[in-house]
C-alpha cells in the first residue's frame, strides 16, 4: 500500500511538471505542433490577433505571448487588430520569417532596436502594412534599418496614415523593389522613391497634386499607378524620357489631356497591342465617351500647341488607335492591393 501511494504521488508530480512546462500556444498558431515536455509549441504561421487574445498589444503583453512559441521556427507572422501595438526586440528572434503582415492596427512604437534586418531576417521577402496607423504618419524606425533584409523587395502599405517617406530611404530599401503606398496621406512624390528605380510604384489614393517628370525617366519601372490622386495633368515636358515607358494608371483623376512627349510611349501599342494608359473614370475618358457617342466633337481641354497629336485627335479615323492606346473600361477592383480579400480573411467576425 505504501509503495502504491508513493507511485501515485510520483505520477502526480510528473504530470504537474509536464503541465508546467507545456505553455499554451497563442491564438492562431498554424499548424499547432504539440511539444514534448519542456519545449515550446512550433508554428509555421502565427496570427497574433490582439482582439482574440484580449490584449491591446503593449510590449509587455506581446513579450508574454511570444514567449509561448518557438520564435525561430515561425515563417509567417501576422499582427492583427492591435489598437496599441509596441514591437519588442524579440522580433529579431524570428530568423526564418519570410512574410510579415500588420493589419487593422495602430503601431505605437517600433524602434530601431526591434528593426527587421538582414542579420535577423535573411529570408524575409514580403512586408505588408494594411489598414494601420503609425505615430504622426511617419515610417517607423523599425522599417529603416541600414541592414535591410536583402531579399525584401515587396513592400505594401494600403489604407494607412503614412504621410512622409524619409529622404534617405533609397540608401536602405533596395533598387528594383515593388512599393505600394496606396490610400495614404502623401502630398507629394518622395524623391527617394524615384532614386530607388522601382519596378512597380503604386501611389494611388494619395492627395498628390503634382507628378515630377523624373518618374517618366526611369528605365526600370514597369507600372506606375497614379489613380485616385488629385493630379489634373502629367508633366508638360520630360527632359530625358525613357525608352522603356511604364504602364500608367490615371483612373479616377481630373486629367483631361496629354502632352506631346507621350506620343512615342503610346505608339508602342502598335508593337505590343495593349494599352499603355489606364484612364477609367478620368475626365479624358469621359470626354472620349461623349466624342464616340456623337455628343461632342472635341475634348474639353482648351487646345495647346504642344498637345499630343495622337491622343488629342478626336477624328473618327483615330478612334481605333485611341481604343488601343487608352483603356477606359472600369477596373475589376477598387484598389490595386487586394483589400477586399484581406477584409474577409482577417474579419473580426
């Protein structure tokens, strides 16, 4: 009987020890791999959902929750619904991180000592900050490391309060990247973005009223999205026009005319057979529709000597070319970034 009691007590002690060493993984550990005694749960992806956990995202709360997982095994990290998120330095323990997302949150603090870096995140390829606010609308220092991840070429900001980009960001982010700064608060095109020679630049939905000519001198840019901005014209002259023009999106803008420098650009449609200009909802497309419907016989903009000979010719014999050069059909989505899909994927319901 005595031996049985000691045996039973031993089982209880072991059970308590095992229970104490198995920490409950935070909400959204995908897939949840149950650990052996004394080890932490392993997650391929972590949905760090402050709303589901019941926290605001303060640094001490994040440290506590991140202490419940094997951080150096996480490949995808998503910060969701955090009203006051403060980034801890333990972000630098996520050495296998490839994808990092922040959604529907407010970044209260993200300092340089918690930065994403090539030293700590050598495999990071994609950064997305969506429906998120930052202190004073300024890019956090944690996204400005000199040791920026060498494989991070896809940077997405959509529906944020971002209103300025540091002048030296071209010394940190990489030439040839794709950068979305959609539905933000930029009032001008940051010169540093031009120097980055971006492959894909989205400035749609910002209160930008003027476009610098240097944007059309880049030899590397393939897509330039300026839709839903406050621009009413493109630059009058381009001193050094590129020989490889980008596809230009001016949807839902007040642009009603084009200057002559654009003619060599649009002539390329005769070679490639696809429109170089997307202009649905623009004043130009509204005018063009009236012309082709027989309601008007000219564009609304007062004629200028240096107007485009190709795009400002309303004659019927030019209509086929205009249909090829300028796409006036409605876009399939309201934003370039898949905002609707993210809304469904990360819904609070």
